[in-house]
C-alpha cells in the first residue's frame, strides 16, 4: 500500500488532500495490527535503523508510562478518525534493551511472526524488472553524480528511468523554541519532489538551478 506525501509547509496547519504531492511506500518503517487500519511510524533518531531478527533480538518495544514522551493512554480509546484530527503525536514507543548491549553492537528487534509471513509472501510474489537496461536507483546516482540535472523540457526528450524520481534537499533554518529570553534555532533538512526549470553555469564552471 502507498501512503500520501505532504509538503513540509502543510505540517504547520490542518492537513488536507490539497497538500498531497506524491506517494511513498514506507510500510516497512511502520507498525500496525490486524485489527486496526492505523499505522504508527516512529520518527525518532535511529529507530528506523533497527533491523529484524528473531534469533538476535536484543531490544523490544512497549508503550511508555502515560504522559511521557508525548504519550497519552487516552488515545487507546479514540477512533482512527479522531486521531487523524490532530497532527500532534499522541502515541509513543519505548525501545527497551533485553540484555546488556555493548558499544558498537547492532540493535535487532523481532518484528513478529505476522511480519515474517508477509515478507516471505512478498518475496515469493515479487518479480524483478527484467529489462536488460534496468539499473537500481543507487546505480543511477553513481552514474549521474557528475552530470547536469536535466530540466523538465530536457526530460521530455531524454527522460530519467521510471524507477528514478528527482528530489531536492531542502534546508530550512527556523526557530525551535525560546529559552532564557533567547531563541534557539534549528536546521531542518528533508527531500522534497522538485522540478528543474533551467540550469546555468557560473565562471567557475559550477552548475546551479
């Protein structure tokens, strides 16, 4: 299943479909349950890097105490629709070590039997792109890393492969919060879908768009 992608500017106001500009397959980074249509997608630093292993699992997840980390037990009684009316997080996870974990040791989490069955079914049904000219997006990044990015008009004549999407890295400097009569600023970065209308080269032969 594909999920809607919203422009970052939409996150500062009530979300509606007018802010959707693409689709994203992120189910492997989300948690759910067979008896609900809600997806919980953790976004804390590093939590999406914890891989699955039933044999090597050294952490587990659980609900934190009510009121901690923005978690509210009252959310358990709300419908999916009621939860969707707020853009503020109301549920949180604790990642708890099952044993002493050494410095540099990889973290593993047991995703559960249902995930294992779903993954095996996906692998059994998945058909790779068998075109002779097929290359993964990572390969195209390496091939095109020194190339001038094609404009929209140029892509009509020479399109990028269908498995590649052009995105721009957005860097936004904004105030996070006030502390002791001063404003603490932070840098937000993210990838957003973008269009290249023209490109130029300066006297140092560097391209800009």
